[in-house]
C-alpha cells in the first residue's frame, strides 16, 4: 500500500477548529483598514522571477536562498511570491494607477520562502500587506503606524507589542554611512562571524541586524546612521515622532533597524514582541520611494508594511480574552420520514426569517440519542427536535443545550422562530 501523502514541510493546513481565530483577526483587519479608507487589491501568487530580483535585490536572503523558482512550460522563469510589495507595485505601474494619483491599498494572502521551518517561520505563511503611493509624508508614514496601533487594540494585544523606529535617510546619506561602517568593521575583522564577513562585502548594514550574541558589543559600538542624516531626513523623522507623541503612541528609537533593502528611504519601523522567542517581529515596513523608479516608474512616493499572520495569531493565542463564535447556533434533529421532510422545509423558513443564524441540519438519519450526541458536539446552543409527535401537532420541541436553567419547550413553528431571534447571537 502506498504511504499517505503529507503536506510539504513548512506549509500548514488551517483546520476547522483554528479558522474562527483566523476569521476573527481577518475581520478585525478589514474593519480597521476600512476605517482609514483603504482599498483591497488582489494580486497573482506567481510573478516573473525578474520582478523579485529587480525589486528585492540580488544580494538579499530572499533572492539568494529563499525563493521558490521554477520554469513553466514555456521555459519562463517564475517565482511564488516571497512578499507582496513588488507585485503590488508591478500591478499599479502596469495599470497606470500611479500617474498623478494617490492610493491606499491592502492585500492579503500566502507568501512563499524556502527557509528553515521553526516556530513563527514557515515556507508558506500569510501576510497582510499595506501599501500607499503618491504621498511624500510624514503624515502618511504616521498613519500606517496608527493603523497598526488600532489593530493591536482591537485584537486585544496592544500590551504585547512595541514599536521600533529608525530613519535610513537617503541613498546618498546611507552611502557615506556605509563607508564609515565598513571601515569600522574592517578594523575589527576578528570579531565578526562568518555571516557578517560575507555581508561586509555585499550588504554591510545588514550586519547590524545580527542575532549572534557574540557580536553584540562590536555592533553596539558601531557608528550610528542617525548621525549621518541630512536636514530633510531629520525633519521628516522628527515630524513622525511628533505625531506619535501627540497621539500618545509610544516608540523606541532603534538605530540598528536597517531592513537590509536598498530601496528603503527615510522611515523604517517594526512592531516587535518578546512573547514569540526569536521570531519576534510581527510587522515591518517603511518608506521605499526608490523602488518605483527601480521598477521603471516615474519618481514617486511609496510607504507600506507587511504583517505576518501566523505570528499575529500566535500572539493572540497567548491571551484568552477572545470569545469566538461557534460555527453552529441551532442543530435540527429529525426522526421519521415526515419529520425529515417537514424539517427541511422548516429549516429553510428559519434561514429566511433569521438572517445570520447558523442552523445545522442532522443528515444521514439516526436515533434521537445518536442525533443528540451530534447536536452536543456541534457546539449549538439549541436543538430543534422534530419527531412524529411534534409533526402531528404542528409543533417543534426546543431544547437548550448549554443552559441547564432553561426548560425544554414545545411550541409552534412561528413561536420557535420568535424564541430563537432573541436568544442566539447573530453574527
Ligand atoms: P525575519 O527577520 O523574521 O526573517 P523578514 O525581515 O524576512 O523577517 P519581512 O520580509 O519584512 O520579514 O516580512 C514581514 C513580516 O512577515 C515579518 O515581520 C513576519 O511577521 C512575517 N514573516 C516573514 N517571513 C516569515 C516566515 N518565513 N514565516 C512566517 N512569517 C514570516
Ligand atoms: Mg526573513
């Protein structure tokens, strides 16, 4: 016999018992984004490999070793999207959305990276991406932070995340900084690990991002990017922190937050948590004006962020305040041929009369006893029971399944509908 086929390592099923939490978070996200006037954009999961090479850059972890790249039947090189920023910008350029226009967009869906799977790090994971175009800031930069602050509050995890903020300045300012950083590290080669020695040649700012405890000192004493910022970059940054202070949103300055991509400019930020071990970044973003030109567009402005859903949900699971709705409010039990037939009709009437009610029908017959067991397991608050007796009297028996104080009652169908309207929480 063949072995059962299993899912791909690092790619997970979301089982029915887990989906209510996902849906709760997704609904919260949609509500918050709509409160700020953002529109959804839906994008392909596969793009030309070239798009990611050109936008993310050849010397990044993603392009060097994490992409799922394959040739399609025509021999074109395609890649499962490792992130959404590139595809979103590609779509907006392709459809001419960036010409003299302002956009506030979001997308949601799976991303693919061939990383070593561990807690909070998977090969398929879900991201919410938010991208805005055409606004120079700093108010829009701050708005993105406000959106996330509101979402954390809505989902009850505000006290579990902290905002870290930095400015990367302009490309020119970063070049000067980069030189100073390289000469600092070159004077201390013996303190660098293998990874950092490699990055020193390719992407030295990324060394600041090291998670190696042995390198904490050498990184802590390195030159600081903030000291290299020009007037304009400083003003932009100070304006953001002023808005945050005015609205009472706490932040930490983290001069080692670099995000490692060349297209970032000025603002970068991360929302981090201490509750998820080393996979502590839940949401990351910043300003990336430069990417638009890099992908062939006219000079323009862009700022956005991406949030990892699995990390968000892991955080939500550390608190137990969320009351998730059961998938079933009412379970209908039918015994006997006439009851089965009438029950179907009654159930349709109930669904017409009480929009939002979740009524699950017992299918496949069975004794009262076995149907009651299923009713209990369904999570419903009430069972509606139709047997020959009830059918003969034109009634239905309503049995509370959770509240022992309530009596089982016989009533007419019309009465039963009235009874249910007041008693179930309609989503
Ligand atoms: P990390 O430093 O954790 O590798 P990153 O800089 O690669 O993160 P981004 O590309 O900025 O991550 O993606 C934004 C968010 O998406 C991350 O903050 C995280 O919440 C989530 N994320 C990134 N990679 C993964 C992954 N492999 N599995 C689960 N979530 C991920
Ligand atoms: Mg990564």
